[in-house]
């Protein structure tokens, strides 16, 4: 029974994900973050070759859809980690 519940939850999550307006850029950033996570927005920007402002906007979009979480860095309270 638990397997069916898990399968239904997985299907629902995939359907929700499929409905998001993910651009190629956002999908690439999401994939990059799943591989590397724990980066500051500044580090992400440098890694993907965009401005910090653009990286911040991308992360805000992903966060609004519940795909990433931003937190203050333990080492530097001014920095935001994704």
C-alpha cells in the first residue's frame, strides 16, 4: 500500500513540475544546483557566467516555485546560499 501512496505522490509532484514555466536557463540552473548545491548566489553567478543580479532573480523564481531554498550563510550573514 505504501508503494502506491509513494507512486501517487511522485506522479503529483511530476505533474506540478511539468506545469511550471521553466525556461531552458532555469532548468539548467536547477540541474547545476542539484549537482553542486550549497553555493552563495555570488558563487552561482560566477559559475554560470551571469551577473549576481541575474542569478538572484533566477533563484527567486526557483524559490517561489518551491524548487530551491535560500538561507543566510553561517560564515557571512550578508551572503545568501542556495
